[in-house]
C-alpha cells in the first residue's frame, strides 16, 4: 500500500507501507524528517503530522493523552495527529499527510 507525505516545501513523497506499520516508521524508512524521539510513548510531539481532511475522519479517534501532546506541537492544525499513534490498516491505502514546516529530525545532526 502507498502513503503520500507532503513535505514542508510541497514535494510529494510516496512511501510503501504494510498493514500494521506505524505511520512514523513508514516516514522514517522513507527518509522523511519526523523525529519520534519518544519511540511511541507520547512523551513528545516530534512526530506530528497534519492529516488530509478527507482522511481525518477515517482514523481512530485520538486519545486524550495524544490530544494533550498535540498541544505542545508546533504548526498544529484541526486535523493534526501524532504519526506514532497511527497504525496503518489496508483501508488506509492512499492516506495523505503533510509534514509541518516546523518539523525537524535531530537524528541527522
């Protein structure tokens, strides 16, 4: 299945994914700048993405803890989510998300 990431400069990157993958791991495997330093434990908001509006309602609802972490993220939009909390299913083939300009990947420094 394919996941589309829109980078901060507007480029489209298609990444291969399998059901059960986390969106964060797919982004990192594609070399995209999502840090995810807390390894999915929701102790940070460094893997924040903005989900395309047509896909947002199809995702499982964010937990209260995730919503609290999004309060700390830069560039938050109405359809923001933490990519570490999105486990992909076959129905998500074609999911489109945008990586906010404020994102960066400290693993590269």
